[in-house]
């Protein structure tokens, strides 16, 4: 059976290296190729990881280059300028799009059938840019989106409810950033809707004050971590591994990845996070946005922010077509 190859572009950085570590432990890939402009550091990361191979399932871990992306099943991109304290994800956009104009064509000249998974920030705009620069079908270009934000939301709800966060079902949609939208109307634990019944708050559900506090802690978590330790990388590395697992194992997992969200007249077609079914084809379909009016209005604001930014940096506007029809679509010439 053909082995699974995952290439990590930006592997010399902390997010890329952490993801490679999580991937190696998982046993999902038989070959892990580390690519970065910092060649010596990347070789060091590959050496360090490979010395742990006797403790995990057999695999090949080595430093490589864009030529080694040719046979990769998934190319995960973490390359880009990092966030600095006090800087928003959207502040990074111009610099990182310039980096992507070099990286993405270098990958897609050599690989025509893989899946691009974008993790660099601002992830929604860079996923849009990767789709445009690659010319690949939209189903095979996705971003990590709010998979991590949703995990943060679930963690905080678990703490509040004194429950295992794995038993909390809740999503954050929209931008991976300041305009993200925690979907309280569908947040559940053990079948209980938290707006109607909460194990901690009682029959009236979580109060507006509780919701405001948890929503704020969810959206500012990255800034708090960056202020304290300079960067976030453990949880995002695990989030990316979960997305890769859903793809490679053809799991049909529902994940809030960043993809082309079209077909809703309340907001323009943009790349941002919606509930999506992820499997071996990439994003196979979207699920309906089950939200209340307040949340729909917030999602429209989030989409408008991203749409205006994409326009300002010169990205093409995706077509407004039914999402199923757009699965095989490539960017307009």
C-alpha cells in the first residue's frame, strides 16, 4: 500500500515543528517532510524528531525542499511572519500574502493532486490567497479556521460546567480573529442546551454575564498567550493534527475549517469558518448554519470585514454559486 506523505512548509517555526511532533506521535504518516528557508534549523528539527522514532510507529522524518512536496498527500503551510504582542492577526496580512506569492506556486508547480492545509495567520485571508494562487479546486484548499477557537470555547465551557470538555459540543464560526462568533444558541452538554439549562447556572441557562466572559476569554486567548510566552503552538499543532487525521482516515468529521462560504444572501462569499464535513477529498460539503438572528448578524459583520480586507489586498472575489457547484471550481483567470 502506498505510504502517506505529509509535507510541512514552515517546519522551522514553532507551530510547524510542534505539528510535526504531534503528527509523528499519531502514526498517521509514513513520511514527514520538513521544508523551511531556515535550512539548518529544519535539519536540526528533523534530526531531533527522528531520534524519537524508536518510541513511535515506523516513519521517515527528514528535511527537504519544494521538490519533495511533489508526492505529498497533504501540504500543511505554517510559514509566515509571526504575531507580535499587541498585533492583531489581520495586521499580518500584507506581509504574509507576499510570502505566499512565493510559497504556493512553488508547491503547486510540483504537486497537482494533494490537499493544501493553511495554518498561517490571518488564516482566512491566506486560505483565500492560497486558493487563488494555487488554481486548485476549492475543496482541496482549506484553513485551520476556528477549529482551535472552538476547542478553546469547549474548554472554557467544560471548566464552567465542571465537565469533561470532550463532552461539550459547541462551535466558534466566522473569522479566526477578533470578529469570531461563539455560537451559544447551539452549545450543549449532555443534550442540555446551555441557554436553557446549565449544570452550573441552573434551569435559566447561562446568564448574559457568563456568556460575555466566556466569549471574551475565547476570542482573546491567543493574545493572552502571546503576551505571556510570545507565541501559541501546542494547541494549534494538535488542532492541525486533528484536521489531518480526518482527511487521511476519511472520517467525515464536522470541523469548523476555513473554506469558501457561499450561498447565504446575508453576507458576501468569503473564506471563513463554517461547519464543514472533512474527509479524504478535503472539504466534501457544508452543513447549514444553525444560528439565531443575533449570531447571523455577527457572522455577516465578520464576513464583511474579511470581504473588504480581501478586496483591499487585491484578492479576487469568489463566485456566488451554490457551494456544491463550487467544489470543483478554480479561481477565475
